[in-house]
C-alpha cells in the first residue's frame, strides 16, 4: 500500500473511532437501521444552541443547583410553551424570567417578605390583572399568561432576553433577567424533547 493511501485509510478509521467514542451513547439510543453502502443521519436530541441564545449571553451568568421541584417547574414551563405553539427561544425567555423572579419555585404569599401581592413562578400579581391567586400559582396558567404577554411584544424574538422579559414583567430590576440565560438555555436543551 502506498503511504498516502495508508494514511488516508488510517485517518478515516481514526475519525470513525473518535466519532464512535463521542457519539456512541447517542447512537446507542437511536432507532436506526443502517443500510449497507449508505450513510445514516441521526437526529440530535437537543435543540440547536443558536436558536436558544441567538444573541449570545449578556453579562455575567448566574447558576443555581435545582431540586426536583424546580426541575419540575422548568419542565412545566417547557410543556406550556409547547402548548402555546411557541419555540425553544420562548421557553428560554420564560425559564430565565422564572429563575430571576422565583428561582423556579412556585411561591405563595410570603407575608411581610412579599413584593406587594406577587406569587407563583413569575411573581405575577392578582392586583395587576394576571389572574387569581389560584391561577397564577398554577405553573401552566402562569406560563401561558407570561407567554401571552411575550407574544404581544413586537420583535421579542430579535431582542436580547432581558429586554423581552422586562417588557412583559416591568420589573424594578430590568437587567437582572440576563444573568439566567445560559442556565435557562441548558434546561431547555436538556428537557425540550423529554
């Protein structure tokens, strides 16, 4: 065998091995029946990151460890986003907003520590027309209410996350939503197709 041909064969074999090492677990779960002589594409099981963070993250990022209840809240936001017919980016905006407002905890009335009458995942206020206490502490309802507001923001898809979230939430701290964008995108990537 000539040297160039041998190097080519070994290079292809090396790529095939490396691809198997890195893609092995994904391919092991894929329902694929290979046909001799043809290449088989395996669909990625996670959304495209460029759709999740189209503008890149803005500023320093925060991250918290989530317990089972918080993960369930993230999954509920994703399910409601799908129900609303919105895409992964809408879920990222919603989860980042909830991370800022409640750390993905479905908060009831906090007494003296409460910010007015804010409650639920998004700290929505019954007195501001978001719904009843029972409604805004229901994760699906509160997410759909947030997304309804987001849909009314012209061009929200092309805005930085913090600007889109602030337009819906009208927070006293409008720039704080941005710090949760990476964790929100990671949660959407992890749970969108589960």
